[in-house]
C-alpha cells in the first residue's frame, strides 16, 4: 500500500460530470471500501474470577476479526451467544444480566465502548508499543486482548449502559458534529429523511457498505474535481447546486467538495494523552492544501519539528538541501502509517471513519 | 462564537473578577470557579467547581408510566417534599472545539459516592422546573422534540477524559448573541466584551441549571 501520495485527479472535469450521476469517483470509492473492509483481531476472555461454576474452561477465549468501523456494543450479541451457549453452564449463568457486562484491556484500562473498534485498537497498539517490555513486532497484527467482566461496572469511570441504542445516539451525534464542522450547520444530516438517517446505523449494524454509503454519499464530501480553483461546471450541472442535498440523487455538488469545507473533522490521539481537536481548514492559502505535516506541526510541534531551512549556497555546495530531521513520531490513520504530505481534505473524503471523523493516532518511534 | 484563546481569556477574567467577591444571590453563578489546565497540552483549560444540591424524593416530581415514559408533575399541585438528600456535583465549563462555545459538563453523586441515574438527576434541584417539557428521556439522554442533538447526554470531559453529563451547546450562540445585542456597547474593550459574552452565557445556562 504505497500509493497514498496520489491526491490529485487527472480526469477532465467534463468527463467526470458526465459519469457522476450516481458514482463517486473510483479513487474515493476504493479508499472508502478499503476503510470499510478493514478489520482488527480481538481476543475476548471472561475474567477467570467471574466465570460461573462449571464453565467449559477449554473454550474460555472468543476470537473475532472485528470491523474497524463497528462498535463493541454491536458485537455483544455474538459474544454473548458464544459464552452463554458454549462456555457457561446454563444453571450457573441464568442470573447474569448482560447490561452489567463491561470490558477492560488485559493491562487494566477501561475500554471506551463509544469509540469505533479500529480507534480502540490503534490506540492500544501504540500504547503497548511504548511499554519497555514490548519488542518491535513483526508485520503480524497482535490481537487486542480484552477482559469481559460480567458484573459491577465501575459507573463513575464508565459511561453508563453501553446499549446499542446509546451507541446509535452517540454515533449519530458524531455524524452531525462532523457535518457541523464541515459546513457550520447540521442541515445536511438533519435534512435526510428519518428513514435514511436510521439507514446509516443499519448499515453499520449489518456491516453493509452499499447500504451505508447509499445515504452517507449524500452528506460526505468527495475529492472528485472540487479544488477551489476548478473550472466552473458546465451549465447542465449548475441546477444541481441549488437543490438541497437530500433531494439530489446525484450526491453532493461540486460546492460540497472536500476542499471547500470550512474545516475537516479530525481528532488527534497522543499516547496516554488527551484527545486534541482544533480547526483544520483544508487550504493553507488559495493554492496550497493543508497536509498532515502542516496539521501535526501546528498541534504537536515537539513531536513533528519543522525542518530547519537549507544552509545558504556556497561554492562547495551550490544546491544545498535542508538537513534531515529526526522523526520521533509517526501518524496512524485506519491503522496505516501516513505519509506526511497527505492532504487533510483527502483524508476527510477518503479515510474518515463511518462516523465522519478522521482519527489520527500518534505513535513514537523506538 | 469564541475562539479558544478568547474562551481562555474570558474564563480567567471571570475568575479574577469574582474570586474576592462576597457571596450574593446575583453573583453566585459566577463565583467559586477555578481555572485548570492540562499538565502537558496547552489550550485545554477549563473552569471547575463543586456544588451541593438536593434530591427531590417524595411526591414524585417525575412520573414514570408503564411504558417508561417520563412526565413531569406540576409543581404547584404536588405536595412539598420534606425528605431530601444531599447531593454533590462537580461542574465544569469547557470549550467545545466543534461548536466553538463554552459547554457545561457535570457529574452528580449521592453522599455514598454512587452516581445518579438520569431520572434522579432531572428531579434534583440542579435543574430548573420545566426541564422535561416536550422532551423524551432514556436512561442515557434527554432530547427535546425537533432538535438535532439531545439536550442532556453523556460524553467524555475534553481535558480529563472523565465521563460526565453535558448540556449540548449548539443552540447557545444564538441565545447569547441575541441577549448581547441588548447590552453591548461598541466602546467596550476587548476584555470587557469577552467577559460580557461569558456572563451572558451563564445567564442562558441559568435558565436550565440552577447555578446558585
């Protein structure tokens, strides 16, 4: 996967508009599909002190390759089925209340069930890589080991009741916030019919790319020919610009492109640190898109120092280059180390999570 | 709307103005706040304070029917409740990075340390009467009819990461700016305008939350 550097599109605007009635361009769809299909390995075991009597201890671990864009409460039915049907003795387990079940990592940190699974995984992988005992791992993905507790959730430290309904509301809230960040209002999201809004969550629950994107494409900016200085669209498309997005079957108009948003919905996760969120306009100036490098230098300059300038030219060195800068840290998006020249607007259109947010996790190089 | 530096400045001005003032009914909402910053990341500062409230136990303030619908009983018709319990609340004014306005976060506990479920929160003296009007309540949120976001729901404190309840800030700017039109003088200094904005925000908050 070495081709993230490509962020420009060489289609002619005219050709794209004629193909665009239903389709987002190929490039964007490819990355959205890759994001959607991304999975991470989870290994779930019940706290041995809480196993009901007569449980089958040979089967104490549930392994699942979970979609990055999904949520732990949505995995609960299959986890519950595994433990109740195969592991727990029926009599001993009959009084268990699954609304009291909660997760902890093997290291003892509480798991934030309202975070997408991919984000939980990436953060955890980075934390684990910083522990003195960790070794530089091979390319094999290490499962995220979770301990499932069956009772007494620590309510003062956890959000209450990780029910699917609470999870859905949190998810819809994130989508609306992302909408607000991009355009200064939530009317693209709230303008969708209730059925469509519910369809977004159904797409997550059923893990169906087409169902989800059938609705999401109406509100998510694309990176198709939508640069600020692009030529004016041909008159046949001009009428699309004035229709409200939900009435427009062709998807967002050029005006709704990823490079025209007010700010990109992005959050920064520093190891064992707070979540950082700031304004991220897509362009530095009229001609320069904001890159990941600009973003990181702005927010965490100690970890992403700017290159000092090149030394002045001299007879011995007429074409000096700036000296190489040590890179103490790297940026992970959807589990992939991102080249720092990646454009933020492109990330917003192509590698955001299903909740609309680009999550940048910072790892430290050994 | 406020930028983060404006929010920081307004909060510090507020703390400064009221830190040595005497308690009074009028200023209680604005007193007792402490400015705290994140130990290593700048621009994540917030105001915090502790407050005490009472629960309203008897003569239910909130009626729950067999379908789990919460409705409020008219206070004038309900007998005064005598048996109340002391509750402690940690309150925070944080900056909402998304909506670029202050946002009110809080937690509330019984004296034994147990956190309150939502129906007990809503019947405590923290909330002004009328909170349930036109609203749908679940165990995790209260949502007014025809609004995009729940009025009250849970979220992580942006600086400490602690789970809290919070009031959604999205309607605040409109309300505050409407009110400011009535009082602001063009000749005010930048600092005076910022302090004014924050105080007006407290007024708007005060219509939902009892901050005394």
